C-alpha cells in the first residue's frame, strides 16, 4: 500500500476517533440532563429508564468502534495496516475505504460470520 494511501486512511481514522469521542461526550451530557428535571412522575421514570438503556447500548457500540479505530491507528504506526488478521493477505483499498478499521479481508470476514452463525 502506498504511503499516501496510508496517510489518507490515518486521517479518516483520526476523524472517526474525534467524532466518536464527541458523540460520547454529548451522550454523557444528555444523560445527566434527563435526570435533572425535578420530581419525576412515573412516566418520567419510565422514559428516563428507557433513554438510559438506549444510551448505554449506543455507548457500548461506540466503545467497540472506538477500540477498533484505536487498533487500526496502532497498526499504521507498526506498519501492519491493511493486513488481514486471519490470512495475512492484503485487505483491498475499497474495503478499507468503507471500513477503515476493519481487521479482515472480505473472504475471512465472511468465513468468521458463518462460523459465528453456526454457534
């Protein structure tokens, strides 16, 4: 992979990391605001519980994506970016363009999904 391509993916990953961290911060602020509106009635309690559950679920997905972004950035630093973790083959640039934090080529990802579905 060309150095310029790696730099472009690195910029894309850094932008993703910044956006994810910003989203997490916004959700923290929103979460705090939900519980601060005085004496809640039973409808407020139910809405707060549901909102908190949704925010926690989104937070888990965001944390996972952030972890993958951080791993991809570390691979760039180590010179291993764009290499499938399963077969050690090159991950096509088109795949990296869509999912710059992907860890597997299309074929290995498909095999992993089939294996997980069989469990």
